[in-house]
């Protein structure tokens, strides 16, 4: 065939491929409430900015009749484009072609854009919608997955990686999103599990639906595998774009900034948030929203381990990461899930030069056999390690309780925080007054005529001496005790002062975080 004719044939095949696996299959996709791979890419990127790569790629398989079924692109659309003018690499699996299943050529296309993204320092966004390893290609498919997992790992901490799960994601396929920084799942149409309901039934006799086992709600509230659950594909794409507003292109760039000039930054409403009674809850998100630039809080992992709140915000025009104990949920106690959630967030922020702000109101670690047997020791240490290792600017505000090991863990000065403020309501001590007085005044209480009254008296005495921020500030562990209304002003100035911070970890191959 002449070159010209070959070219014309390819152009015709290209048009067919652009329609995915055909009109009927696209209709099926739409009926499930899903967009097609190309519709998703179009919605994600700035108008007309998508440059496709690898459109002519075909699989090379000869088995099970695959030699007669070749669709250009091999079930994944890959390339680059721009979001709000920023370079982005994207792959979007096409469920209408071989069920979006991943095989040799499909994987090679994904690897190609991942490598380009790393060399050019830009985020990779993966839109996942796939039946898993292409069964007809056998081990070659498995190899393709591993090639991707390897690149995910090498890219981790170099460029942001964001996964949207917009259809099936089962078996080993789950491990690529698991390594990426953020997972967004679409309710009702996506699921993730290592083994599906049928295998579960055979092995454990449990009856469970795909949605219950690995749907968006399950992974955002129970397992914590996913960070965001959204109603549909359109919201998923919007979520990705919003997330990108807060994060830089790569680990060499600073966190994003928007124009800001200092005004009167006093927030008097903050003076009335802490309840009179220190055992009463309040919502830390109210504090966060009053301190940051108006309406900029983007909460991550909202429905998982609600006793800690993490998310991005702008403060004085600069993107920061926030970690805050939540007294309105389990009294803000630290437990296994909250430690893991916060540790991963801290590491993301540190990897991408996003300064960290911590609000602390924590009564300690959650006691109990469940926590101890499931390794609160190792898991709590993750958060301690993550903060200790973080070299970005770090500021803590103790709003109320800072007790026990949790005082150390929550970005204390001792583990490298740069500035620590306390509100006058802060209680910084080894443990709460009730427990402490029971231990240290046990004999005195037991020998008194009225032990109950004595205990109360000793509790008050302990509170007066220890449950305040003054001892810590006299030691320099707290830089300043501030009226709550001053918090925003102090933080803006503090982060400005720290903007050129240079801090390095000791030379090493890598640390050994307690996993
Ligand atoms: C080849 C596949 C495929 C696969 C789907 N298809 N999955 N082809 N390999 N893994 C094809 C179907 O044959 C069908 O082709 C088309 O895609 C659409 O699939 P349907 O079954 O019609 O769609 P639906 O009813 O929506 O069901 C979707 C599904 C189901 C639940 C994902 O297709 C399914 O169970 N697929 C197999 C899932 C699986 O076991 N994958 C391997 C997991 S193990 P036609 O031409 O008929 O329309 C794994 C290991 C990875 O992934 C390990 C990495 C380390």
C-alpha cells in the first residue's frame, strides 16, 4: 500500500478509535451515569489544550482472537494539556474498549506519560475505569501493572499524583491509586477491592455487595483508602482542579500564592469559641475558617477519622496545610486512624513545600485493647516521625488541651516546630487533673477523712499549677501566649518570617518510618 493510502486508512481508524468501542458501548457507559474517557479528558483540561500521545498504539497479542480485534489507542487515552494554564499529564482508561483492561501496550502508554511528567516536573492525573488485567494477555498484563507501580513509587514526592476512580478498580490494579497522593471516588459507579464479592463469599462466607465492600463511602469513611467521595464524574473532575489550586507542580517549586496585602487582621469572634467548661466540645473547623483567608479551606479525608481534621487553605495569600485535633469528635483524641491520616498528609505537604499549621486540642491517645492490639504504638509513631522529619515552615497553636505524649507529637517545638503559640485557655501537662491527682496524691486522698472532697481539692490545686500555658512559655516551649483574636495576624507574620526557611535532614539513604 502506498504511504498516502496507509495514512488515509490510519486517519479513518483514528476516527473510529475516537468513538471508543462504538456507539452502543458509549451509550452503555452514559446509561451507567459515566462519561467516556475522552469526555473526561476534555472536561479536565483547558479548552483545546489536550495533546494526545500514542493514539496509534495497538496491542500485539495474537491469542484468543485478539489479533482480529485491534482498536487504536488500546483502551487508554494518554497525553498532556493544561489546567488553568499549568502543564498536566493525564491518562484516561476507556471502558468501552476491552473493558479498559490493562495490558502491555496500554501500560506502555501510561508509563510514557509518567516518565515525561517526572522529567518535566508536572502532575500526573489518572482517570481509572478498568476491568483490571487484560485476561487474554496473561502475565504481560501483570508486568504492565508492575511497570506502572514502579513509576508511581519513583514519582512519589517528585510530582503530585492524583487518581480518580470512575469505574471498576479491582485486584492488583488498586495498588497504583494506593501509591498516588490522593484518590477521588465516584459514588455508585466506582469500586476498589483486592478481591471481589464472589471471592469473599467463597473464602469467608460473607455476603457483601461491591458497593459495601469497596464503594466510595466505604473507602472514604471506613478504610481511608480514598480521600474524597463525589456524586458523579463532573464533580470528580472539579475536585481534581480544586486540589491542584493548592499544590505546586513538583517538589522543587514553592506552594502556590495569590495576591495579598496585610489589613487589620484581628478576629474578635475567636475570643468566644472555647467553652467555659474545658470538657465541653467545640468545632475546630470554626477556628480554622475564622483564621484562614475567607472560604479557602479544602478539607481532605473529611469522613475518615473525624477526630483529626486535615486540609489545605490559603493564609495571607499562601497555600498551607492544616492539621487540627477535633474536640467535637471523640474529644479530639489521637488514635490509630487519626495518626495515619495526619501522618500521610504531613508527608505530602512536606514533600511539596507546603507550610504546616497545627491547631492542638488533644486529651491524649485513645486507651483500650483495640488500640493497643492494633498497634497504636507503631501508628502513633508515624505521626511523630512525619512531623519530626518535616522541614517546611511549621507553626502550632495550642487552643486548649495538650496532654501527654500527644503534646510532643502534635508539632511541638521539641520535634522541630518553628513557632508555637498558646491561647490563655491552653492546658499543657503530662495528664489531665483528675487522673494526675489520683496518682500523685493517692495516699493523701486515701488517708483523708473525706476522700472525695480531698480529691477535688487536689484536682483544683493541680489545675492551678499545671493546666495552663505559663510553665511551658517560661521554658520557651511556647513562643507567645496570645489572645485568640490575634491568631490570624500572628500566623500570617509568622509564616512570612519563615518563608525562606532552609532546613536539612542528616545525610542518609532514607529513614525507616514505622510502617
Ligand atoms: C479482558 C475484559 C476484562 C478483562 C472486562 N473485559 N474486563 N476483557 N480482560 N479483565 C471486557 C468484557 O469481556 C467485555 O467485553 C467488556 O470488557 C465490558 O465488560 P462487561 O463485563 O460487559 O461490563 P460490566 O457488566 O460493566 O462488568 C464490568 C466488570 C466485569 C465487573 C469489570 O467486566 C469483570 O468482572 N471483569 C473482569 C474483572 C477481573 O477479574 N479482572 C482481573 C482482576 S485481577 P465484550 O467484548 O464482551 O463487550 C487483576 C490482577 C492485576 O487485575 C494484578 C496487578 C498486580
